[in-house]
C-alpha cells in the first residue's frame, strides 16, 4: 500500500525544464552520486507525472539543490489526507518546510444570504 502524494516542482530563478533536462541526462548516464525517484513523481517540466510514494523527496531534493546551488526550488505536495498540503523550498542543500494553515472566518450575520 503506502501513502500517495501529488508533487509539483518549480524554481524561482531559473527555467525548470532546463534544470530537469540536465538532471535527467545525469540520471540516465548514472552520473549522480545518489539515487532519486524524482522522475517517477514528476514530468520533465516539473508537473505531476503520477501520484507517488516519494518518501525520500526531502533528502533527494537537498542533494539535487546542491547540484544547482544558486537555484531556489519550490516543491509542492498534496497528500491523501485533506490537510496534508505543504510547500518546501530548497537551496544549496537547505530546506524550508511550510505547511498549509486552514483558517475559517468567524460567524458574521451580515454575510448571510
């Protein structure tokens, strides 16, 4: 079984297709010093390939970001659980983890229709 998540990857200061094409060439030629399942989760343009069980995404993205130290990667994830929505930013091996905060407005009688 396992837990599935939909992933989407973008970059803030570069062309994602260029980065992922370069990474795919390295992956296909066994030039990476680490294993990655990124291409089971994402298409070459960073969009969702298929829902995936990419459990090591954080470790792999840290390693990938070290290959492109000036690039800021933005990985979005939406898990099977409705509240499992997050974004992780990666730059040069470091990660910022941001989880969604679901907030409801207070009752306001003026808004009744």
